[in-house]
C-alpha cells in the first residue's frame, strides 16, 4: 500500500494540474471571447465608402460591387468589412475583376470607419471585333477589352478585326492584344496620319496567316507585318519608303515591312 505521504503528494499534484487547467480554460475563454467581440463588433467595421476617379463607370455600380464584397463573410462567420479581417489587395482585385473598364484601384483606410477608393479608367482606343462571332468591344490602349460596343458605334471609330482562331476565346476584361503590339499599332497609325495624311480605317489580324497583321488605309493600300517583325525598324522603314521611294500612292497595293533590312511594295 502507498504511504499516506505519497497519497497526499499525488492529491496535491492533481489539484495543481486541475487548478492550472481551470485557469488556462478561463484565460482561453476570455481571449477567444475578446477576439470574437473585436471581429464581430459593429464599431470595428467599415460603414462607408468614398469613391473618386471614375467618370464613365457609374458610381452606383462601383459602390454596389464594393458593398457586395464587404458583405461577404470570411470562414462563413466574420464579415469582410471588419477592420481586422479586411484585405485591401483582395478588395482591389475584386473591383478590377468586376469592372474591366478600370485599369487601377487603390483603397485606403481611416480611423473613422471609412474606406477611400480611388480608381483609374482605361482610355478606349478603338473597336475590337471578332470575325466569326461578330462581337465587338471597346479596346483600351493596353489591349484589354474594356466594354461591349453598341451596334451603332461599330462603323464610326477605328476598328480592329480579329480573324485569328484564338479570338473566339477572348472575353470582356481579357487582353486580346499584347500591350507591346498595341503600342506599335498606335505608333504606326499616328505615323501614317500625322506625317503622311493617311488614315488607317481598319486593322486586320490573321487574315492570311495567324501571325500577320494588315493596316488598311483610306487610300486602298495596306501595310503588312507579323509577330517576328522588328517593330522599331519597321516604323523607320515605313517612313523611309513613303518619304523617298513611293511618290505616287494612287496605284499602290501594299507595303511589306516584315523584314528588318528590306521593304517590299507592290503596285496594282
């Protein structure tokens, strides 16, 4: 049999463990309760949004989308509008996904339970139309399809017609043209318009080959290049051949600027 002293020590040890567990349990309940209170307290939730920077996209639509995001719950329990669970990067990404017309969104917080959202809108550059589906969108300067284009505007502004196979998969908000290619197209259009008085009425992608692009002018001729074209040299070559070699463009059919060291052109 255990001695009385051993039994006493065992009881003391158990009492200490029980006392520790009781204190730890109380402490854990207090901490968990405090965290839940902070996460769920209306006093620690954003209640208003100040919006700026938008001109074309209605403020009501952006505000509605923002409220939808803030009304969602994290782990099915905690509202996103809570100060402690709010994630600015997730909020900005959500707004940009909802509105392809926007190129940037920047949100900041204040101690007055107010969110400030500043947005930047994409500048429409022209129309992008799919050949097979006849769907048209406003395309921004970075090549992103920014907004659907109404039927009435489809013949009134600069137009890009995409006959490439991949065009069928591009949807609103996606980049149909790489930004570097879009920049080159704008430079070529500006070069012809500003220095030679030639208007590019349409750009056709992939009519003959998938990687080829044609710039159709109001004079009836077109400039041809592809994905392998050295863009900087191509602009120089185009300006050079128009300035020094083609004095009469009335019978011109096309100018081929695909090759870095050579320029080909053909008359009808």
